């Protein structure tokens, strides 16, 4: 389904085989005509985008530029294919480009990290198999141009700005149209759900650090300081109360932090055990999300001196620090 959101902005919902059901991509009818995100690489997604573009009077050949918010398959999956048809140039943050290019080589590291965080080996194998299989729904990017924080994105009659908002993904970019106070948020802010700060390691050596949630909260503050009145997210409905959504997101993470801390009252636990407290009946797809959520909060609690890490039998256990 395509909807005209604003003067030059069309939202197109593309189907995805995940719980969220659809990804929003946006077509900007202003030279250079621009597509924000591309959806996943499946036949139904491709045909849906083709049909919806034609219904508003355009085609793949109309696309002159592709902006990628971040390197998750439901957002960049068919970028390479669309670029090959249209000749459009792809723009992405360099951290996301590098992550996309290296992901197939990182499954060994992911396995060791999940095991270290207490995930049972059988579930680790299932989770990695699921992630590996999902990579078939995205083409790796070869040629791309880089955007970083503050870079201008020129159109004929307006100029946008790239806003780097790490957290959900290390190189996530929001796209800001200051004159209209509009922000395209990708998965940084969503109306109905709280985005998961995916586990990302700046260094793959002990002691492991998990900065994604801390970065996400800092990015929230960054967006809060922008003059924005309308959010166009990568999933779900538009947001007309950005400040309210941001405050509710901060409150959600404060509650989640307290929940994580209280789960340690009966003794040390691995991040997997804490994730099971937070998300019972986890599926192989969700195990990585659950661990990401747990370690993000544990990292902040550790920085605040509220918890400590105990290594035992190759696994990390977290325990409350004793009061002085």
C-alpha cells in the first residue's frame, strides 16, 4: 500500500516474513528522486514495490538515489537489485556498509559470544542457522557512497541532513528535513514498539563490552534536541508527538533496568537466564534479541557500579554488588 504522507513524500509498505509484517520505504518526488530503504529481497517485496511505484506514476527507473537507514535485511535487502535496474547511487553509513560486508564471516564470533552469555549450545545453533538463512533475503552491497553525521543531502529545492543515531545498529542514520521538522527514523524510533539495541561489540576480546543500549539512549537525547514535530519510522504508523514518544522510551528502559537488577536478587545469573526472565518462550529468532536487551542493561548497571561480572566455566554471570 502506498500513501502520500506529505507534499513530496510517499510511504510504501512492503511485506516481510517477520512479526512486524511490513517495512516502510519512502519515495521522495523531488530531483534527485530518492528511495529511503528498499525492503527485503523477496519476489513479493520486489513486485509490491514495483506495483506501488507504478500506481503513483513512477517506476524503478525513476529512482535516482537510495538512502539506507541501516544494515538490517528488511531495510537494505533489495538495494543492490534496485540500483542495478535504476542506476541509482546507494548511500549508507560506513559502519553499516562494513557490517553488511563482513556479516557472513562473523558467525563464529557470534557463536562464542552467545555461549559465553549462557545460551545453550542447541539454541545457539538454531539461532545462527536462522540468521544465516535470513541473509539469503539480502544482497551484499558492493558500490556505495558514505554518509556520516551532519552530512547534507541536497535536493533541487531543499536540503536534508544525516543524523547518526547508533544503538539499534552502529551506523543507523536518521534523515532530517529541518524546514518541515520531519525526521525519517528507520528503526531508531517506532510508534508501537521499543526498538531493540542489537548487541554490537566494539572489541572482540575480554572483558567484553556491550555499548549498544548506552549509545541508543544517547542517540535518543540527540533526537530530543532536534526541532522535530513529525516522525516517519521504518515500521508502523507516523508519530505526531516525538517528545512524548522519546520520554516514554526513556521510561521503558528505566523500568527494564530495574527489572534486570531485581532478577539478580536471588543470586548471579547469565544474560541468557535474565533474558528468559524478560522474554519467556523465546524462539531461535528472538534469542539474539533477548540477549541484546539483557546485556545492554547489564552493561549500564555495571558502569553504575550496581553489578559485577563473575566468569565461571567459560560463561559470564552477573551479580549485584554488595552494599558497603
